[in-house]
C-alpha cells in the first residue's frame, strides 16, 4: 500500500508516515524523544497532545522507536502490514 511522508493530518500536525485511506499514521520517535534537553522542554506533553489531535481527527497513530527499527524491524513491518490489512486488530499493536 502506498504511504505518504510528512502528511498533513490537520493544520499544524504532520505524520511521519501516513496511509490516509486507512487513517493510519506512524510516528518515528528517535533518541531525541528520550533526551533530557527535550524532555525538560515538554516534549512528552506535546507528543501526548498530538496523540489526542490524531484521535479527535479520527486517525489511529502508532509510534515506532529506534528499537522497533533495529534488528527486530521485520516484526515491526509485519505488525504494520497486519494493521493495514485488518484495522480492527490495530488495538493489539
């Protein structure tokens, strides 16, 4: 299935990866999301608010981390395929 990079979900909110027909967004959280500098400046709270914005717009958002994209990335890829094929199972992610 085709996806879009930096897709505008709502004004001011862009998904790292998006499948608009399925209303699925994937956000990639790298090491900056755990860095003390960013955490002290409210990154965790901003990300939580973003999740609410996705939900209010009727989108499902999934977060992947560096670990998900490391040696076990095939498992992450398979979870994404399952979510796209069977959205009713997405809650299991």
